[in-house]
């Protein structure tokens, strides 16, 4: 091989690649904020907190994923306050959109469809927290087209409970929610 061939075919492209690589690195290193459209500190991924607190927290001090009590129907299920989606698999979630059990208004509890077997229409539902124990009896049910519709149900009773879950059909889930409505037993 002659010297001109090595210079034109190997050395010149190699030097050009190194120089253009250094130029691109310096260009992007200084302008990263302009290239990435998300501000610093923004959460990009969503992760569920899979470790709910084990001890009962008083209802007034409840924060997301805290265990606030037990809900009993046909069987007992832990009751978490505003639980992440993954935690609802083995527990129930008291939604912050409603009131606390026993207060005037409506308490909303979200379940996975597999947990609905713990609730029946013949036995009362009992919610036991560190503060109180409240019993509810079944009054009706409703098929809702969305979770927002389930959360907007407001029974006429002074203190009521709506237990809702997503409807599954065949091998998939739908946007429909099924709501069981209860009233407080005084």
C-alpha cells in the first residue's frame, strides 16, 4: 500500500470522525436543556408505593397508602387511604373524594373486581378503624359508565357508602364500573 492511499482512505476519515464527534459532544453537552423538553426535577415515570403502612393510622392523620382499618363483609380486607393501583389488589381503597366512614356524606371505596366476593348484599358491611366502627346495609346497585360517574353517586341517606369496581368482560376490562350502594345503620 502506498502512503497516499493510507492517508486518504484511513487517516483522513478517522481524523474527521474524531473531530466531528468532539464537536457534536460539545454542542449537545452545552445545549442539553434545550434538547430535553422536561424541566429538572419533573417525575417522568410513575411508580406505585408497594409498602402500605401495616399499623392502623388514625383516620384524621391518614396519608396516601396508609392502612386506616379493616372492611368486613363476607370476609375481611385491609382498608387503605387513597391506595395506589397496585395496592388495591389485596386491599380496598378509601377514596379522598368522599368523607370518612361514619361522617355525614358518602364514603367511596374502590376495589379490584377479584375482591368483590368479600361483599354481599345480605350481610352488613362493617368498617373498623382505630377511631370507630361503622356498619352499612345494602340499598342498591348501579352500572356506571366511568369512575367519575361512580364517584358522583350521592345517595339520599345522611351517611352512605359506595363500593365500586371496574367491570371485566371476557378477557378484557371495560370503562364501565359497577357500584354497590349502602346506607349507615344507626
